[in-house]
C-alpha cells in the first residue's frame, strides 16, 4: 500500500529544507514527505494526487508566501483533501492571522518558527495530529475509477471490457455516489462528457474508446515476430487451449482477440461440469488461469484487435487487421466462437446497454439489487445467469417458448433453479415489447398458447436466445454451412465447391478447413459440441494438426 503523504510548502528554501529534514527523520518509515517552494505548484499537484488515489495526511504550510498566503492555500487545498490535517508555520507577528485561520480553515495547529529542538516543539504536535488522522483514515481504492451513468450503453461497454479483461476498477455512479461528482468537479468535466475513466497515474479520458483504454493499461502490446508458426484468432476456451499447447510445444504463437478473452464461457458466473473442479469455477477464473498459463509459456496476446481478412500466398497466411500491421503466419487456427442472436422485438434496440444486455453481463448484476429481473433463454448459459442474478434481484423470471426447461438445460441447473424461491420459470412465453424512458422499465409478455398479454415492471433483461457463428469477416475460400459455421475435415467433401478449392492429394485433417493450413476449433466449427471441455479439447487437438501440416511443407 502507498504511504500517506505529509506535504510541506514554504517559499524560503532554507526553512523548507529544515522542516523536510525533520519530518523525514521522524516519519519517513510510515509517511512519504514531499515538499515545494511554490504554493501554485503544490495546488497543481493536488489534482493529480487525488486522481491517482494518493492520500495526504497533513499539510505543513508557511503563512507568508509571495504567491499566496498559507491560509489562502489551505482554503483551496482542503476542498481537494478535506480530511488532511493542517499546520501553519508562522512568525510571531503572524499569530493573529493564525488564530483567525483556526475558524476560517479549521486549522489544527499553528507552529512558531523556529521549532528547535524538534523533539520538544515539533514531534509531539505532529504525533498527536497524525494519530488523530489515522483513527479516521480508511484507505481509498487504488486503481482505475470509472464515472458514468448506470444506464449508459457507453458506460456498460467500458465496464464490460474492464471486467472481461480482469482489470480491477471502481464504478462511480454519477446519480448515487458523491465521489463521482467530486471527480468531475476536480477535473472540470461536465456530465455530457461521461463516461470518464481515471487511471491510477492520475490521467483521465472522457468517452474513451476501448482501444484507447487498452493502450493506456498496456493490454495491447506490439507483435514481436516477423513470422509466426501459428496465429490463433479468438480467445475463447478453444483459442486459449490452442495458445497454451502451441506455446508449450515451441511454436511461435500469437493469440488475437477482438473483445476480451474467455468468449461466452468467460462471462459465465459458474461452470459446474468442467473436469477437475468439483465445486465449479467462474468463467473469469478459468480465463485468468488460461491467459496466465499461455503467457508464461511464451504465447503473445493481442487485444482488442479485430481481424477482417486472411490472405494466402506461397504457403504463408497474411492476417489483415482492422487497425494495425499485417501479420504473417505459417498456419492459422480460427476460434472466433459465436455471438448471441439479436432479439428482434420492439423497443429492445433502444435499451441495449441500458437495462437490456446480451449474455451474462455480470458487471451489471449489483445494480439489480432488490429489483425485478428477466432472463430469456432455456440453455445452460441462461440458467447459470439466473442462478447468479438471484443473489441480487428480488425476483428472477426465466422466459422460454417451450413448456419446460428440460429440453435444453442440464439437470443439475434445473434442480438448482427449482430450489431457489426467487426464480420463476415463465413457460410458453415470449416478449413482444420493451418500454421505458432512458432505460428499461417494462416488458410486455404474451403466452404463445392462450395469446394472453401482460405488462410487467422490469429493471433488467438478459438475453440468451441462441447463437450465430462469428464468421462474417471471412473472405477467404473457407466453406461454411447454411448457418455460417465453418466446415472441416471429411465433411468438406459434401460440398460441390470443395474440389475447386482443395488441390492437395491428401484429405483435409480433421479440424482443417477447405484452405490448407487454416484450421477451425470450438463453437465456430460446424458440428461442435458447444461445451467448454470440448472446445478446450478441439483447441489443443488443432495444434497437433498444425504440427502435421508444418511437417509436410
């Protein structure tokens, strides 16, 4: 933990050296002593110190300074650090001003110059004041702070990025948290410039892009190799497994992710059927472990960075990024997974990110406390989200078109849901409209059998209505089925165009696409099992086929 600060200001360099020396001699083990001869310079530094969550325990300030008097400085300083103790250095002739300052700036003590010996005239006073300050001191959060409106799509995007990338941050709701308004006032930012992100070094950005955040926190490093053995596109479970196995087996490995690592599994509040974790684990925990493992073994990670094309020439693959250098690789593994399908219902688009969320959106769960929350979808992801949200919400309603969860949800989840009194399953039901002012407030539901409609209060809606593969970006001759999933291996021979594309004497490897040396694994692949364990298995298996391909070229 950073040491609290004792800040001394005196325009006389000799006096400043003396007070700084005595303070450091006695307090440097527990406090950081900083000093300046300029009151204006000190005031400018206070904003940066506040933004970076530094704490000032005490100001020791001279009264007679040419830029401004000590009392005037303290009047401004206590607006930024109101809990800091205030000591005024005075000459005998300044006693009247010091006494007046006791009322004007709640001065804690005025100290006559000189204070020799400090053991008698300085330390006892400072000790008492610091002991008093420590009794009320609660360490502030040290790290990134995000200020914004709860029901702001832009705020949601930033929160989701930070949480998904396991970057600690503190959320300051401008409508509920007084610290949020203080941060705006301190940095002279207006509410129409929100969201504002304040980094731990004191710098801040208004309405930041994900790319600008990534560059600031160092999450988007530059590539280091001219040619990679394997580039993996997509950092879900399949991509992470491929990165771990590729790097561990000595391949120059690069993993590219357009959003955040973990994919849909990374947003899961609890994965309970993954081998080796009898108590289950969260998607974030699995992702954190996998990313750390891949990096430790030597894999490089580029995120957030989207790929918009792959080109082939002379056996090499050139990966074209949306924004960045072209990357050359000998092989490619596509593990881009799936996106949630959009709910095409009146009003949903208006409130996406403002009460309506695709996927688990765990970052918004705390805002659901004691409220009515809806989850639409009957798969395991929907069930896991409902169980997690039930810890916060007053009631959670699961909306499904069928008459039971048993068609698409695992038995253990169905049992958990049945045992939670604040979760209710609304069978044979659809949503026909979402309504509200600046955020979701009501949902209109219809019973698909009776055609009866009802409008209910709703603070949040989480959507899990199936998935579509993220393959729209692919322009290469990679064959896909009618739903857009990538075909691999023996199944490719069912397509008339396969013979026009594939010019090798051998058949494609099991996970190889119609383009030689380009593989697919995980949920993006046609026929995938849509389970975390199977995605991990396919990702690791893809690397074995990469080795076979590299051995023949």
